[in-house]
C-alpha cells in the first residue's frame, strides 16, 4: 500500500510539471513565431467578436426568457421543451427544412460539379461566358430573382406557366402554384437549385482547371480510355479538397433557405407549407421579439449544421 501511495503522489506531482512544461513550450513557441501571430491577430479578433461570442451568447440566451425590454430570466430547458413538444409549427418547419436539404443539397452539389466539369471541357475562350451565365443567379439578389419566378408561377391566367398550360389545353382554369400546399415546397426547391451555382461551383471549376495534364497522360498509359473513366479515377480524387469545400457550402446553403421561401410563398406561407427553420427563427426574433426562444431555434440549427459538417469532413476529409 505504501508503494502504491508513493507512486500516486509521484504521478500527481508529475502531471502539473508536465502541464507547466507544455504551457512554457507553447509560450516559447508563440514568442518565437510572434510575427505569424501578429498577422493572425486581426482575423482571430474578428472571429472571436463576430462568431465565438455571438454563438456563446445565443447558447446562454436559449435558457432564458428574453423580450429585449426586460432583463433575461432563467427558465432552464423550457424553450427546448416547448420547441420539440408543443410547437407544431417548428416541427413542420423542421420537416420542410430537412426535405429541402435532402433534395437540394445532393442535387445542387451534383449539378454544380457536373456543370463545372462540362465547362472545363470546352475551349478556354468560351469558359468565361458560360461561367458568368451559371454564376450570375447566385450573386443576384434573391428578391430580384424571385420577381422573375413569381411571374412564371403567378396564379392568374397571365402567369407564364398558366398561360401556356391553358393555351395547350392541359388545364381549364389557372392553377394557384404559390398558394397550393402541394406545390409551394417543390417550387422553392426548383428556384433554390437554379440559384445554387455559387461559391462551390467556382471552387469546382478552379480545381478542375488545375488538375495536372500529366495525370491524364499517365492514366492513358495505364488503360484509361473514356472521359467518364478520367472523371472517376483521376479528376474526382484530384479535386477532393474542392469537393469537401463545396459540400460544406452546399449544406450551409440548404439549411439557410429563407428569402426565397418568404418572397415566393409569403410569411407565413399557406398552412406553413413553405415554412423553414430560419423563417421560424425570423418570426420569433424580429416579429415577436422573443429572443430567448429564437436563440433556442438558432442553437438547434447550429447543432444541425455542425453535425452535418462533421459527417462531411469524416466522409470526404483526409483520413491520414
């Protein structure tokens, strides 16, 4: 027993010494590379002020009742219990968001990569034109773009789609595309897919243009004959970092759908058919001013994003 007690005391003494040595080593490393830390300091300060502190603040407020006019009151897990048990609209918004993410996430991701690959196959002098055509919808204002789609899906006979369907005799009266609960979410998905050629699309295009030609020549020597074989065995592994970046951006965009839903279907949409988590958050934060409840919604959305991003990093990230 005495030997064991002596070893325990010795290990307890060693741990603080190791911790002190690590701190000293870290401080020595910081002093040695202080110029690098000077360059990192502006980004770290902005990241702390505009990312870390807001996230921690939202997490803390999610356990309170806070209406802006009065100080926050601690209510524990009441917001989360109300959110998942009593708030049927949130469950509807959660279901709509997951349906939207499951459809537009993979489809938009595949479309962005295939379009970038097709554009990379055409001559250099034409690439800029095609890139501009596909990238413009994503940089244009969502409000401006929905004006075009509202004209297409307008519920009167002057709407473009209703006009052609009536002219072809496929329908007898104008269809209320943006007021029918069965067509609202599919239309939001179509518009979002049309606007999904954003940063991920440009990252794919840049990565595809930088794949070394030597790899294709080596592949041809090894028996690669068709373009699809080049794509699968050479191009995809070569642009894996861009694929990871594009997947993360696609997930964030799929879960953050808001403006398209509000502009097309209104707020709230008929029977909440186009209601999403971000729409629900906006409702409680900036219309009802229930910031504690809105913070709980934001924390749930944040956890969903972090979980999906961790899954993507595990799937596409470097395992070495």
